[in-house]
């Protein structure tokens, strides 16, 4: 397949070459520089490409800054070493950029085509970085535990529910109005953050809010909703369809997220008492006594990300290698050596995974992003170790339940007299004509934007008598 570079497109006189042909997918006609909102007049003094401008806009967003006060695994104020949602997002963006560079280089070598210009590669890197920066911007305080709490509360009170990926799209298209006079985000960036293009009415746990569905239609005009849901009842087939529905930039962002949190989260956990040699020795026991449904889930994830079949013996070998590598870290007798070795473990995993990134066509002719089977297997196994041996630790479970209680208490308080508790930017939206669904959506917006410290301070001012002095407001 040839790659052509044409310069027939322009925005307000700014010449833009057509992007790489191999980024076309069945759901998306063309990697689009245009904004998904109304037509606009671009500032001719701004010489950045549209994806670069989107990336800068995300970096300067208050919603992005608030990620610094949201935990990745551990509370943001526990240590300067531990990652937050903010540093995680920066690292995902960097990983996504590396994956684009590797993918383009492989494509150039494969096709021997000199027309794959550095100009195009820069655009693709800017797009992938923007998606990486924005991918968690809709996450509420306390991560996925907070997401479930808000979803349950919203549905309990006749709301539409809450979903972090849907909230990301809502923020980029409606809530982040720092520059209302400027064009909206490009279709390319909006499509790159849409991991699940599913209507809420489908009744699935992942969805797009109904009133934001018009953005899906504008940014992904060729994608068919009915086709997407044809395998909703079968998990493996459904996930394969979801992957095909994503633009390649979205696939790169999602894999970069998986690679990053498996590599960085294990590095963070190794610096705590939560994962020690006694627990690592349990990994072998964990591997040999896994329920069939867990084995099938790991197998499905690895086969989807690598495009290769995975047998049980290969999986068992992966468990043994991971256990051996973790025990090797703990054999270090000095603190400096221990930290150096844990850094090395993270680098080995992330570098090999990002370097193995490739684009290929599946049996139906759709372009998909793959990584090597070894990297996909290690990511899946690390994720399972973190969930089983760390996230279910009693200390973390206690903090998670506290987070749920705090969110529940503040949400119920907002329902009783929400207008007076909301800051002015949210209070202005609380019209008497709003439905219950619209009001619960605003309450979810308010809580989701808050940092964990801000949420806890509000809880203390409301429910703990010794708190609430005037200086606590600043």
C-alpha cells in the first residue's frame, strides 16, 4: 500500500498534508484536523498544528491540574515518590509518543516508502500525546472506587450514571470553557479519547452520556453503533469489536496506559511494605490455583493485545519469570541497590513493550495496534498481581471504603440543599427548571472535579465539629 502526501487541505490558509493512509479505520474516515464544534476562524499568528494546540490546551486546563491531587494507587500527599493521576498521565503521553515513533519506523522499513515524512510523524506524536494527557481527565477522587460510587449514587437518584471515559469527553466538549472564543478540540483528539462508543441506553457498564452522543456522530461519522453492540453478550468478541472501533491513536493511548501503569505501579508498590518476599512467593501459588475465568481473562487480554494465541504453558512460564524477577529485586541488600533494581525492572518492561509496537491489519482488514506477546503477557500478569496481592490489602481497602463514605455523604448533602453548597460556576447552572437527571449530572461534575484533599476538607467542614474555621477556606 502506498502512502501519499498531499497538501490539498487547509484551515484558514494553513496548509495541512493528508495524514498517513494506514491510520484510516472502518470507524473513522480520516485523521481529522478540524474541530468537532462549529466552523471557526483560526488565529493566523498561531503557527502550531491543531493537535499541538490541543495538547497545550489540555496541559493548561484546571481539570488536568486537579489530577495532581488524585491518587494513582497511594494518596498524593504520602510521598513525593509515588505517582499521582497527573504524573501518570504525563508518562502515558510520553509512552504513546514513543510507540508512534516505533510504529512509524517499522512501517517505513516495511514499505520502503520515503514519503513517510517527519512532518506527518510530528502530527501523529502530537495527537498521541494529547490523548495520553487527556485520557484520565474525567477520573473522580479515589479513582475507580470513586467512579463506581458516583455511578451508583447517580442511578439511585434517577440520574444517568457516571463513567470516567464519558466524563473525559464531557470535560473536553462542555465543561472546560477557559477559552470559549477559541475552536473546540479537533475531531482527531476527541476520537482518540473515546475508548467506548456505546450509548447509555445499551445498558452496558461503559458508555457515552446520551446528550454527548452528538460528539460521537461528528467526530466518528462512519462508525456504526448497531455493529458495535452485536457481540455485547460475549466478552472476548465484544472487546475485540471495541478495539476495532477505536482509531489507531486511541488504541495507542490505551496500550500506552496499560504499559505505563503496569510498569510504574509495580515500581511504586515495591517501595512499600505491601509487596514483600513472602507475598511474592505466593505468586506461584496464585498461578497454579487461579480460577478458570481469571485464566481465560488473562488469555483474552494477551491475545487481543498481541494478536497471537496464548497457551497455558507459555502463561505459566510468564508467571515463573515474573516471580524470579521480583525476587531478584528483593535480594538487593542495600537501599540504593534495591531502588536501582526496581527502576531497572520498570525500564525493562516499558522499553521492550513500547519498542514492540506495530500496526497491522486483522482478518477483516481493520488496522490494529499490537505489542509483542511477551510484553502483553507481563502487563497482564503484573496487573493481576497488583489487584490480587495489593489492592485487596486490608489497609488499602480501609482507605477505599472511607473514600466511598465521603463521596456518599457529600452527594446526599448536595441533594438536600445543593445550590448553596456549590461554588458559583456550578450554582449558576442550577436552574429551577432542571430535571433530577440534570441536577445529579451537575453534582457528579462538581465532585469529580475535586481533588481528594479538597473533598476531605469539605467533608470535615460539613460533618466534623472541630473543623470549619474561616482560615480553612483558603
